[in-house]
């Protein structure tokens, strides 16, 4: 969900989130959206506040989350797609 410029063409493309970032979103979906929810997600995922905050801000910039960290329609669709990919991948392991 991060836009980067292609080394060869210079055109922007969207980079898929890491498994850890998908876990941030899945955790965010399960908790109450109140003050301190970024810290709660970071604690649950075992990381510091910074990476989670930066990732959520990128999600807000690209329209996947609102400013209050609730999922938009596009964000919900993306999360469901990543959850399906994880389920299929886990069945092969």
C-alpha cells in the first residue's frame, strides 16, 4: 500500500504491505477505535509505536483508513483480500 517509483520507468506503483503490516490492520479491526489505539496495536503485535503510526498514516493518505482509523470501503476490501491470501497461503504450509 506504499507508493514507490519504479527504478526503470519512473512510474509510481503500489507496493503490497508486509505480513506484519497486514497483522496491524487485522488487529486494528478487532480493537475499539479510541485514543491510544495505535499503541494498543503496537503492543499486541510486539512492535514499537512508530512503525504502526507511520503505516496507518500512509493508509489514511491512500484512503484505506479515515483520520479516526476506521476502515473505508476500499480499506475493508483490501483487508479481506489480504486475509484470503493469508488463508490460502497457510493451507499450503
